[in-house]
């Protein structure tokens, strides 16, 4: 919940910088060998900020459900904040922090990725 509040504050502090809202959905299915383990489905709304020359910060909020094999669905709330930046003409960088809240727990992860184009 704190993450959602922080994302809302971030949006309120920089309304002129909002480049535009977007909606995204995602379905992830996991398993081991040939056995299904679980799926995660979610929808999010987000905002990207493009006021900076080579960097695009963003924030997303949404909800979804986790469907484990043989278990009950678990609904969750999601918030993600991060940025994408073009380091050079060929190298880009993405940094993001995500929190999924379900079963009374905050399940978070931080991602760092690079992309080099030839």
C-alpha cells in the first residue's frame, strides 16, 4: 500500500511531465519439465514521463490473480516504478522496482537490464 501511495505522490508532483497514459496486460505461465505449476495474469495502467532528453521514468499500478496448480486463486495489487535510458546510440538501460501485494505480504523484486543493438 505504501508503494501505491508513493506512486500517487510522484504523479501529483509532476503532472506537467506526463507524456501519456497507457494500459498493458500480461499473462505468465510457469512449470517444471512438462508439469504446469502456476499462472499469473494482470492488467496495469501506467504513465511515462518524457521531459528528459534520453531518460524515460515511468510508474504503473494494477491488479491481477495468481492461479496455482490445484490451489485457489490469489488476487494481488501491483505497483512498479522505473526508468529507461539511452546510454549511447547503441546501448540502453532499464531499471525497475516492482511490488506485488498478496496473502498479506509484499513480494518485491528489482530488475536491471541492458540492451545493445548492432
